[in-house]
């Protein structure tokens, strides 16, 4: 019996008696044995807003492959050259030299290796000039580390930053195909760093010795001489403003002979549920359904991660290098986002890591600028120049606390970015996602194959742009 004890004065010195009092009602601890509990569904911290999956228009790829047909282009895009660092010594990784437009598609690895060995390391400090406007172009520069600004002269003699170059970018490759030219701008270091320089005489000596290199450069010069528009696409010959019986030019639109094809990727797992659990413990919640629900959520999270980071079809990897820009000062400023938006005719969404959005809003606050908000699917999101800024924690934050902003135009009709999937697959539970029963093994465990099929395609290069090296650290002081 449960009792309450109270000391009372006793008959002798220091003595006491104990008075026992009986419990008047049932305790809550005992009462819980007869009560039921109200339970929540299983929770999962990994679930995010997944704005990218929500905002991408999804195209049904009935054959599992999506081909992007484009107008023929003669101008090869720029890539990023890679480097190896041993202590303070930096060397060029030879195969990556094929990212320079004049060497795009060049496969003679011996010549590329010889070319890489001829680059000389040159360290620079903030404020150093690598080249000066108007000087002869006598060197090719590869930026191995750090930032440099291209500074030009305006109509009235004022200086203006034309752009910022960073790790892997290159300038001066005109010396390969246009010897004798002059620098149209000054290249000045914005931070300390390392550049790799190749003298024009060293390059010419190798060209004279290598027949394969001469053939490569001749082909590049031939393509450059073709009639093309500002985007490098084959020109469509037109006439305008003529009068009378003018003989009109003939024209046709040429297409790429080998257009890119995107195959659907897959994320899969095998969900295992013991039949005893499914049979005996499915009230009030169905155990199999709850297991599947959380598994599907994890697959969707992985799907969004792959759409951003996959090296084959991920949006970061497939953004054209001509559509990548650097921040002016590190932290993302209104000027940086304005430059990013100005790179395309239309931008539907900006995507960024939550820390990058916070860094941008800090910079706005410093300037007394306050971005507005807009309703997106019932949620209030920040907006810049009318473009919603949506969170995407799948955009990586590197160890040096840098990340990226992604600007995107979406939709087939708008020549933007589209998501790819296939609907109507067997045992489909969501578009492009199915659950197939695999049977019960000898240990009485039921197996379910859960699969999600997806990919993404960039229809034209300016559909997506990236603001790189966005610093998200909170500066002190």
C-alpha cells in the first residue's frame, strides 16, 4: 500500500512517531497501463522544401532518352583548366588544356603534355598587373588560384571592371590564333594568387614541330572564319531595308549533326519489411506504408541532389563556362545578382543555399536595400528584381565557405531548363517513381524495389547561369 509519512513529536526526548496516510486516488503511472497513446507518424529531419523539384517543368520521356537538337554552332565553349599543387609548386594538368577553345577536341596527349611543361609559374599579389591595355599579346595566362579583374577604358577615359576571372580561367589565348594582337584591357590582381604563363615564342616553336597541333589550329581558324552570329551559331543570311526588285539571299538553318542525348538516371533501394511486423504491428498505422513513405522522401531528396551535382547531367556541371561569373568582393551583393540576371534574356528563378541567401540579405542590409517578398506556392520567398530566390541546400558549401547562386530560365517553350522523367511506368506510386514487390525470402522478409527515374536538360546555354565563389562566412567587425 502506498503511504505518506509525517514525523510527529514523541513522548521522549528526540523520539518521533510516524503517521501513515492512505492514497486517496489512482496514480497516473498506474493509470497509463489502461490508457492508449496518441502517436505521430514517423518524422524525418532529412526532408527539405525541394523547391527545384517543384519548380522544374517535367517532360515525359517515353523512350527513356531525350535528345536536344540545336542550331549548328562553330564557336567552341570555354572550359576550366585544372592544376596540380605540390607544396608551393603548381603544374598544369595536360589533358585539361583541351578546355581552351582553340584546343577543344585535340587528342594528342604527348603534345598537350609538352605544352603543359612549357607553362611557367608566376605568383601575384593584390594590385599586381599581369598585362596592360594596349601592350602586345605575347603570353597566355592560366589562372591557377586567386582572382584577377579585366579592366577596360570607357568612351570618356574612365576605368571599368569588365569581368573577374578565377581558378581555371584563361586569358590571352588569342596569341594562338591571332598573333600580333594587343591587349584590349588590363588584367589586374584582385587577390593574391598564382598564374601559369606561356610565352608566344615557346608556343610557336611547338606549333612548328607538331603537325597535329597545326592541323588542330587550322581547323579552329576555318570554323572561326565561317559566317556566324554573336553566339557562334551558323548565320542565317537575311536582307532588310531593301527597295525595288532586290535579289533576296537564300538561307537555311543548319543543325548539329551529333546532338546531345540525355538518358534517364535512376535512384533505387530495396526496402525490407519482416512479415511479422507487417502482419501484427500495423495498427493504427500501416508499417509497410510508413516505411515506404519515408523511403520515397529519401529518394526524392537524393533526386534533387543529383539534379544539382551529378557530373553528367547535374546543373552545376552543365552550366556553360561563358555563363559563369565571379563575385566582385566575395560576399554576394546586389551588384553580383544584377550581373547574373543580365546574362540571359529571362530568368524565372534563383536558387541558392540558405546560408548564401542569408549572406546576400546581410549585404543588402549594409546598403540599406531590402528585397521584397513574393508568394510562391503559398510560401513567402525573397525576391530580387522580380525573380524569386528559392532555397536549395543541395548546392554545396565548400570547406573554404564558398558556394554558388544558380539563375535559371525554365520550360521547353522558353528554351530553358527542363526536368526529365517517364510517367506511367509499372507499379507507379508517384510520377516517375514506382514500388515493385520482389517476394518473400526464406527468412520471412518481404522486399520492395523502390525506383525513381529522372534527369535534367539545358536546352540552350544561356538558360542557366552560375555566380561562383560566393563567400558565406560572417565577417567580424
